[in-house]
C-alpha cells in the first residue's frame, strides 16, 4: 500500500496495488475508487483535508466509504 498526499492541491491518493484499473466508481464529487479484477486498486479523494480525510486519524471512516 502507498499513501500520498498533495498539500498544495489537497488530494489524498491511496494505492493498494499496481493492478490495472478496469472500472472507476465515483462516490460524490470528490471520491473516486478504482477497481481491478481482484478488488479495490486505488482511492483518490479531492479536498481531503477540507473533508476531514487527512490526516488519516479517521481511517475507519475512509474504509467504510470504500466498502
């Protein structure tokens, strides 16, 4: 797993694998989940700090959002 945060643009990107993405699903305007054949490949959240997703003190909420 790789977690990156762009402070300038307030974008949180969580990569679970390098598997190719075969399907993207948006949850609201700011959360995008990329799926591969084996499940979730990555999650991208726009305005992550503004939305309370960064820092990852509330990681449980993020995982529930992805489920």
